[in-house]
C-alpha cells in the first residue's frame, strides 16, 4: 500500500507534470478532432448523419465506404503522421517521468527526455518482437478453434469476444514488462539489452508488481470509461454543454495525474526491491495555523511548572 500512497504523494508534489501531460494530450485531441470535423462533413453531405446518430449499422457503414470512400481515406491519412508522433512522445514522456522520480529525488523532466529518449525508443522496439510473436500465436489459436467449432455463433465468440480479450491481456502484460524495462534502463543505469532482459523477467520475480499495475490500470480504465456512460445527445442546453465540457477536462486532468502516479509507483517499487538508495520524499507543506506564542521552537515552555 505504501507504493500506491507514494504515487499519490508524488502527484501532489509535482502538479506541473500533470498539467504538462494534460496540455499535450489536449493538443493531440485537437488535431484528431479537426479530422473528425472533416469526417462529419462527409457524412452529412451524404445524408447518413441521422442514422449514425441513432444506431450502429454495419450495412450503413458499408454504404458510406462505397459512396464516400475517397473522402474518408483522405481524412484518415491526415491522422497517419499524428499516430507515430504521439507514440514517440509517449515513450519520451515516460522516460522524462522516470528520471523525474528516480532515487526519490525531484529531477528535471526535460533533462530525462533529452537524455534517455533515444535509448527508450530503442528499448521499445525490442518489445515489439514478443508482441508480434504473441499476436501471431493468438491468431493461430483463433483459427484452430474456428476449425474445431465452425458456425456463426462460434465465429462470433472467437473473433469478437475471445480474441480481443487475449489481445488486451497481451498488450497489458507487455506494457507492464516494458514499464519496468524502462525503469531498469533509467533508474537502474542498465544498458538497453540488459534493461530489456530485466523487464522481461523482473516482474515475475516480484509479483506484487502485477497488483500495483493492476490497481492503476483499473483506475485509469474507470476514468476512460466514464465519458461513455454519459449521454451527450441528451444534453442540449448551452449551459449544460459547457458543464459537460468542463467535466471532460477534469477527467482528462485526472487521467494525466494517474499517469504521473502510476510511473512514480513503479519507480519507487523497483528501486525499493532492487535496494537502490533513495532520497526521502519531503512531506507536502501545509499552512501553519498555530498561534504565535512568542517562543522559538527550541525554547522550553517556562509557563508549565
């Protein structure tokens, strides 16, 4: 529990990191929204907006692709450059966060980005290999199950239920291994190859890592799923729309804060189990409302007999 408490404490001590991640995520969302506006114009011009607003229909999407496929291709290709840029930023920002929290100190985020981004990117490429292998194995399992249990119902359960669940679990597991590999690279001062091997094995030797990451994963998934539980079409008044907008911004800030606390927890857990010396974290300063007695803290209270 103290590792999670440490993560929340770091969120309070470094609010600038939360605001920085929120600002970058908001900027990325803005560029994505521009392409969605273009996509909305394409859909409206073909008369599909009402149907898409009321229900999902795969036949309707097939009609859209047939009549407006070229426009959709153009809109999606504009996003092509944004995806790798954002992924590079995710790796670089993770390196900056780990450097900011290593050894229990308050280090520079941007110095970590400048120093370790290249090595962190190279390390990330190394984790694409087991990811590709596992995805191929899962696809072969799905094909084998389909050969054993043919039929529409079995196909639906295999490709829309079982296979996505396996992919999500695989990505989550490799993300966990990747996180501790980055911590070993930056906080443990290991080389890229050694950090890759550490990330692939270290969490299995310290199984509490799975519980810590699972806690932050559930918390993050809850904040991501919350907007989908709200019905924006039911909100029509301008004041309610502004309230909904502010509510979403609060969720985005909290999601960025979770990323900060998540990383701080992993760094603290790794350094604690690896016996890396740490600087004690100072407590969050609180306002002192005690009355001034006119005595210094070192002087005894002479009014007591």
